[in-house]
C-alpha cells in the first residue's frame, strides 16, 4: 500500500472514530472555557473579535471536527492546516475532546444561515 493510500485510509478511520464517540456537551463547554476560545471567537462564539475569525456558534459539528483535526495535524501533514494560534490550541486535544467541543459549539444558537 502506498503512503498516500495509507494516509487516506487513516484519515477515513480517524473521521469514523470521531463520529462514533458520544459527545459530552458539558465537557465541550469546559474545554472551550479552558482554552479561552471566546477571546478570539467572541463570548457568544458568534461575534469574533476580527471579521477574519469564524463564527463558531451553530456551526456544523462535522466541519468543526474536521477543522480541529486539520489544525492538530499542522501544515506538514496531509489535509493539515496552519495557524500559529489554532495549531497550538488543537495539538493537545484528543479525538474525544474534539468531538465534545464540536458538539457543544454546534448546540449553541448562532446567526449562521443557509442561503436558499
């Protein structure tokens, strides 16, 4: 199996594992408080301090999981993302932490809307 195929297989397995774990909203809330996510994304996670920062409240949990895993991987890995702040925040997170954070942020009321 080539390195590319192995990396793709691992990415699918990782995404499947993240989806299979039950989320704990209270743990997700504790983690966003611990990592002080509101300092950039706003106290309601819907009013970031800079327009370039995303609104997180009500965001799709799958997207949030993908983004956090990509920041955790960093820019040297396949499908990784680079951002000095977010990479440092995501590095210590476990798959369960990411699942909990994504579920919590998804559960919050937000202004994200789907255009029709």
